[in-house]
C-alpha cells in the first residue's frame, strides 16, 4: 500500500475554481464521448477554504455533493492529486471502492482527471473553466 503525504513542501494557492467535465472514455477503443454526447454533465467547484461542491446533471436531474479536499502526493510518485472527502451526496463518488473518498490527478495547470478508470470506471477529464 502506498503512503499518502499531504503536500507541505509545495504551496498551492487556491482561488475559487470551477472544473468542468469535457470528456468521458470507456475501457474499449473508440469509446470517447464529449459535450452533450456524454452520459452526464458534471463539474467541481473548489473553494479556497478547502471545501468543494460536485454537481452532476443526468437526464435533467441535478445531484449535488459537498465535502472537503486536500492536495496530496504518494510516495515514489511525482504526480499531484486532489483527495476529496464527501460529506454529502456520496452517490456521486467515483472511486475504486474507497468509501467516501475520490482521487483526481493533476495532468496540467488546467486539466485534471479521475482515477476511477483504474478499476473499470469511466475515464473522466475536466478542464479549469473559471479561476
């Protein structure tokens, strides 16, 4: 099991950020969807106080979740991650069976991705739409 370290050496300064789902991929070749073709629309709002809101719209039904987040890294891994802990709306958690936690990986300053695909969930890519 990998050890999780909360980042203290790297300073992340957050303003209110909105990350919008732009692409979904499945586990077979050519299963990429974007825009209105995706199974749902979704976004995260990250607040400077370390809280988040996740909103998903599927077939005109909006579901909202809330919780807290922290930026973490794993031992022997150069990537930075967002570890979200859900306090409500647990049905929106996308993970590999880790209870109320969800892990997102920074791909760049303007792109994050879900790690859910590692265990047969959909690949979910988000872009920073508001900073």
